[in-house]
């Protein structure tokens, strides 16, 4: 009986995709591949009852997952893999993106780096003078503030890549994109540090899911760095 049911669920997925599936049915299907002989529909309901949403299930701690009846080590590992597989897929979609001439381009390029991350994480996008992507590197994981995020770490990465411009970004996991006072303080400190080595810090994004917000308004970023004469930088801040 279970095998016939599983065949029907798999066939439905192959013909329709996941769009019409209820959240518990998505978990049921996923758990087919970790739990061979058990009613995974019931386990899907238990997971949602405990954590409240698909996102919360996938972002749950490993220990909390295995505390759910029916979830063992293999099932918990499979669930924890989903956000990271998603991130690797999205990053692979960046392949072939060689330039970020506008703010939206830079934001779209950086957002996938934060997919599925449950702690604050900092990335630095490094660009040439013609906005060519030179690299995007993980800088730090943890609370973002001036004490933990040192200018030395950022500058060393930028110089190593021979970057002329950089974009800083960090995430607010499960939160909003509104910057904190620490975010603003850190941004000013980093901008001053980069200016000493003639690297332009173009922006600092706060990212939450698919949304992003600049820590400073674009006009303030332009004025603070005296960039009004550059048509390329004016384009960056207005696109």
C-alpha cells in the first residue's frame, strides 16, 4: 500500500512539480529517500506542527530535528542539505556573470551567497575599475559590528584581488533589511579604511531572503566619497 502511494506521489511530482503540493506533502516526498518503510506523511505533519513552516523545518538545528518522532540521523542530514543545495544551485546560476555595473546587478549577484544561512554572515564583492567581478569571498560569520569585522581583513582581500571597488554585504537571518546602528557605524568605518588604500567602497547591503537594502542611501554614498563627477559611478548608484 505504501509503495503504491509513493509511486503516485512521485508521478505527481514528475508531472506537476512541487507548486501544487502542500508543505507537509513536500516533506513527505523528501523523506521517501531517507525513510524506506514508514508513513512519511505523518512525519511531515509532525515537523510542521513543531517548527511551523517549511523554512523553519529546513533551518532547524540538527538536534531539534532528530527529536521529532520518526526523524533519524539520515533524515535530519537530508533536511539540512536542502538549503545548502539550494545555495550551491543559485551560486551556479551566477556562472557567466562577469560584470556588475549597477547596484541591482551587485545585489542580485550577492543574494545567493546568503541562501539558507541561519547566522549573520559577511561577504565582500570585489570589482575592477570597469566593474568586472574579481571575486566574492566569505569574510566573517557572527554578529556584524566594528569590533568583530576588522578593516584589515577586508582590505587584505581587496588588495590580494587587485580590486578598485568593493561592495560589502551581510544578512539578517529571518529578519528585515533595516540596518542597525552598528551597521551604520561599521559602514562608515569601513569606507574610511578603504579610502586610505584608494579602494572605493560602493555600498553595504543588508540582505534578508530575496530583499536587500543599502545601509546608506545611494545619494549619501555618492556625496560622502565625492563621486559625482564619475558617470560610471553615477550609473552604478542609479541602476
